[in-house]
C-alpha cells in the first residue's frame, strides 16, 4: 500500500521524487523503491520522518509500538502523522506517538490500480492544510470519504477493507461453478471477470439502485430467477450479513474498541 501511495503522489505531480523519503529495513526493497521511483530510501525511521509536513505509518500492527518508541521524540507539533496501520485507533496512535495531530486511514487493495476506497478520520489537532493534502493523496488512489465518527472506521474495514476478498470469493465460486458445468477454464475466467466488471460499472453509472437493476435482469420464470431462488433458499443475504458482522467484530477487537 505504501508503494501505491508513492506512485500516486508522483504520477499526479503532487511532489518530486527528491521530496519523498521512505524507510525500510530490507535493502532489496530500498533498492527497488529508489530505482523505480527515484526517491530517497533509508533504513532509518528517524531520517524518514525528519523535517516532513506529513509522515505516513505503513507498517504491520505488531511493529507499531516499536516504531512509535523510536520516532516519538523526533516528531514535532507542526507535523501530522498519517496511519494506515490496520486496527490502530486514533487513541492508540496519539498515545504511542505522544503526538496529537494524527489521521487514520483505511484504504483497500484496489488502491493499487487507482480504484480504491479510502475511509479516513482526523484528530481535532490536524490543521486544514494537512487534511487537504491527505485528501488529495487519497484521491490519487481512487475515492475517499472523511468521517467524523471513528466507529465508522471499523464498519468501513469490514465493508471496503475486507469487501474485495468477499468479491474475489464470489468470483472464484462463479468460475468454479462454470467449470463444473463443462466450460473451459479460460472461457469461465473471461466470462466471469467481464460480467463482474460490467455489472460494477453499470451499478455505478446507472441512476437505478442495485435492487432495481437486479429485478430488471430477473424475468419471472426465467433462468436468472431460478438461480436467484437458490440463493434466497440458502439464505444468501443472511450469509453476507453474518460475514460482514464477523469482520466488523474482529476489527473492533483488533482496535481494542470491543
């Protein structure tokens, strides 16, 4: 995700390569980032954070405490930290960093191709300039939405964060089902992927909601109605609700809000 952010910033001309510094403990990774984007890569977190307006925490949750201990005495009040650390709340971030100006972001994997959905919230100490910069950065990854209630972050984690995996699972099932009917795998892949892409574009561009679009496709007594009946008989909607609830509860647990 960090690389997607770097790429988006540079592609949209928001900064020059010389203005971006990153830290990574892996020499191979630093070499890749320097060669690919021309940015400054170091193994020092302190060096990466120094003199920046915004610094981004793109690390695994289990590394947050150690990184925070390392950099907290170097962070100054004029800086804003932007965190994409999964599950880390504003309270956790401000506490570990001993710094009040923090933005928490929940991006998702389609951000890697500029089609992501990023939900974000800023602490009350973040100034409007840094909020504007963060919004512009997130727009390079796709769509963004600022919220003022952190409870929505866990809900968003379940929906747009875990959602792509749910969609991929459904796509897998469609492909496998078509192959089970006797369709060649390459054909099943092509038809299923384009069906998913076309359906997503249609629901975005149409003025009709998903329910109306579904009903438009579902002729009484037809093939679609027969398939929909199986989904409803097997409580498809209930399964989706249970999956989303489970992801939501896990997000709260990981963030310590449960």
